[in-house]
């Protein structure tokens, strides 16, 4: 029971966040410095936003950089305010100066909003204490945060990676069960594939997260991670075999009608899914796996395959499920991989600065967007006669996310949660509870809020709002006066953030569909070249296969976000949805061909060269079509002819996959020819979306 409690991801996270916040308050209460302890607890909020609790091989280096930025921004704000420099100008300069961090890496980019939050906290401190105290507060607070998290991760050294691997195995179980649960209903790709795509998307996202964690932790250099490295490679093997598909619904229907194959295949899938869930718990709770065998299930599949030798579905399922069973039984990967190949993309400072100074830089646009929104929030505070509009500014930063859809959801949760929290706080303040009871209640509310924040940000905001009001009550003894004003500030901040995401250099995902589609085609092309090469190497094939999956996943995520954006051409997005569906078919064929190439199930050199040339031509036709928008222009002229049919007797399994890839590419070329013609080109903000 205690093992399951302490290693549970939500509980472990909530305990860590609650202790790092509340221990300074408890120490301050014990020694009679409660107000200083409450102020000290503000610093972990900045550190959380900066991602300074992310396990990293450069943990203390990032910690030092973060602490210096927090203290430096605090000093700059205090000095410039003392010289009567306007607040909008101060925040604009800080945002544009620190925006270069996003060009260095995505993890460094989180330092920008965190440093701005530190500057906003300084607004409430400036004038109430000497200039050196906020600097000392940020320096010591960051040091405390770093030392506590270092101790916590030392106590549970493998836990972050264990949590990701456990989630990966659970998602693989759900994906396997959903894929083979209703075989006869998977005849229409437009209805059957989207739910499976959603599950496949989650699997690939978790695999990408594990790759990042392995690199950030330098896991290959520590013996403690050997078992987890092996478990990750096993997960990659499982994803490879679960995600393959023949895409022959008519053959599936024939086999189901002539035998009890559907029940047998479902039996195998459910057995695999149940075992994966057990392994997910074993990884998370530090248990050794028990013995496993599914010989009966595999024998039943092989019997059906022998009874129907002319139907490829039986042999296909029997072979792939037998490989899955072998991996699950021995808990060892089928072949070695280079797990450190997918490294964190990081630029040195001066190349990052050069890239940042370009007007096309997304980091510069994001920094400029934040600077304008913060300036508007500051001016709005001045119009409302607020000398320090820190709540409006903080709301703008907390609800602003990377895309329109995420920002819209965060705004709704923030506004609703703040309203509910303020109402509850207003009611409870009338009871005038003793300070000890109030602090105990704040501790419990903080713990519960962090328990649910990953699943429900809105409900967590309710708890955080209550603790914020009670903190103001303890610090100033007039928390009730802040309630109505703080809700108005929250609504103003949400409106500014929403307007900024729409009108200030918006990063519309629908405008990135073509770029991500090209990247997916390039990844497919490189994978096919490696598969059809004279001597395919297993590590290179494995890495390129994951690049294909990740590129398609990026495209799929972009499409999902574009479907939620307002006012865009829905017919165009529906056509692109069909394009992405065929792209997913190609990904699954590449998964299957990677397995065949590793097993040396290859074509003759001449035949492989012919198929490679045909695939290259088909891919280039699709890429060419994506490059041009105008109907009847150069986009309609193909510099290469369509690939000829390569029919010559019975087709091997590898040839079947290649023939279907060529068919999907031909369909994708037709779809893109229609989709790009109806892409909107009218004026206004929709024109910016299409650019």
C-alpha cells in the first residue's frame, strides 16, 4: 500500500510541490517570521514555470542561470521604477531581451515567462522593503528549490523516467485493445482510423518524451538506468509490431466469415493488453515482472493461418503476435538501438542570437506578442488607477500558451476557477478562523490542488485562488477588499491574452500544415531509401522509423489544432484530414517494412531499385503539388511521370506494402491538388492564417 502511494505519479508530484512551498512557511511560523515565509513561497512558482524541476544532467547550471535571471529582472525593475521609467517600457525591454532563450532550446524558452513572473512579483515588493531584499529572496528561494528537488530526485532517482515508461505501456495496451477489438467495423478508414490515430498520437508523444528524458539524464552513462533502458527498447519493439497493419478489410471480412478468427485475434490482443498493464504497474512500483506465456493464444492463431493459407491476414497476425509474445516473455529487445540519437536541439548563445534577430523568428514574434500584451495590461492598470497592476500582468502570462486552442482552454479554466475560488474565499473569510486553522486549511488545499492539476487545471485554480486570498489576508489583513478587484483583473488579463493570440502575429497551426506535410514526406522518403538499400542497418532503420512516426504525429497534432481555429475553410481541413489519414497508412506500412528489412526479407537488387525509383517519383510528385497553390500554373505540370505498375507474378509481403504505399501516394497527390486550390486567400486575419 505504501509503495503504491508514494510512487503514484500524481501523489509523488503533489507531495514534492506541497513540501517545497509549505516548508518555508512552516519554518517562518516556527521562528516568528511568517510573512517572510509566505513571501519565500512565491519563488517556487517562478521555478515551476521555468521548468527548473526537470531532471537534467546540467541541473545546477540551469538552476544558477534561472536564479540569476530572476534576481537580475527584479533589480532591473526596481532601479528603473525608481528612475520613473514607464512600466510598459520596462516589461517590453525585458520580454524582448529574454526572448532569445526560446531560440536556444524549448526548455530554455521557459525562462522567459518565469523571469517576467519574477518581475511582476517584484512590483508588489518594490517600495515595501529595501532593494536588496527581493534579490536575496529570489537567490535563496531558487537555491532552496533546487536543493530540495535535487534531494527529492536523488531519493527517487529513476522515478520521472519510470512514470513516462509506465504511461507508455498503458497507452500501448489501450492501443492494442482498441485496434483489434472490432475488426469487422474497421472497413471504413474515415470512421475507424481517427480513434486509433488519437491513441497512436499519445504513444508516439510518450516515446518522444522518453527519448528527451534519456538524453537529459544521460541515462546510458548510469548503471541505475539499465533496466529502464531495456524496458524502453521493449516498448519500441511493441509499438513497432502493434502499429503495423495490412489494410485489407475485404480479406479480414473473408477470414472472419470463414472462421472464428475475430474471437481468436481479440483474445490475443486482450492478453497482450492485460500483460502490458501489469508491466506498467511493475515499472512504476519497482516490482520484478512475473513469468508470462501466451502459447495457447499463438497456437490458435497459427492454426487459423494454416487452415486458410491463401488469406494473408492469418499469417500476418500470427507472425506479429508471436513476436510480441516473445518480447513480453523474455523482456528483452529484439535488437539493439542507438537510444541517444534523438538529442535535444540546442543552439549556442551567439548563433541563437543571430537567428533571433530575424523577423521570421518565432521566438521574436512570441517575445513581441508578450511585450505588447504586457504593455496593454500595464496601461489598462493605469486607466483603472492601479499603481501596481500585478494581478492583470500575472494572469496574462499564466493563461498564454503556445497555440490558440490551448490558450482558449486555459482562459476558460482560469476565469471559471478564479471566480469559484474567490466566491468560496469570500464566504469563508466571514467566519474569521484562527490563523493556525487557516494555515492548516491552506496546506490541505495546496496538496489537493497539486493532486488534480495535471487532469483538471480549472479545479486546481479554485484551490490556488483560495490560498492566494488567504495569503493576502495574512500579509495585509484586508483580503476581502481584494476579491472583487482580483476577479475583474483576471477577466481583463484573460481578454488581453485572448486578443493577443488572435491579432498579434498569431501562430496559426493551419498555416503550418504544408510545412509539416513536407517534413512527413521527407521522413517517409528517407525511410524507404534505408529499407531498400543494399545493406539496411537495424539501428539506423529503428531511428528513422521513429522519425517517420514523430513527423506524422507532428502533422496530426497540427491538423487537430487547426480544426479548432475559428473562421478557417472547413472543406480544406476536411481534405487535409483525408490526406493525413493516407499518410498514417504509409507510416504503418513503413513500420511493417522496417521489421521485414531487419529480418532480411528483402527484394532482389534490381527490383528494389525499381521500387525505390517509383517511390521517389511518387513522393516528389506529392512534394511538388504541395509547393504550388495556383490552379493551372506550374503546380499542374509534373516534371516526372506517374510510376508504372510493377506487376510480375505473385507479390511478396514487401512488394505488397510498397504497392500500397504507391497507391496512397497517388491518392494524396489527388487530394492535395484539390485541397490547395480551395485554400482561403481572402483578406483580413484569415489571410494571415493562410500565409
